[in-house]
């Protein structure tokens, strides 16, 4: 579960960066 949240955070971070 924690891994899923971490991956989601990376995706959101990448989206904000782009």
C-alpha cells in the first residue's frame, strides 16, 4: 500500500514538473 502511494506521488510530481 505504501509503495502505491509513493509511486502515485512520483507520478503527480512528474506531472507538476512537466
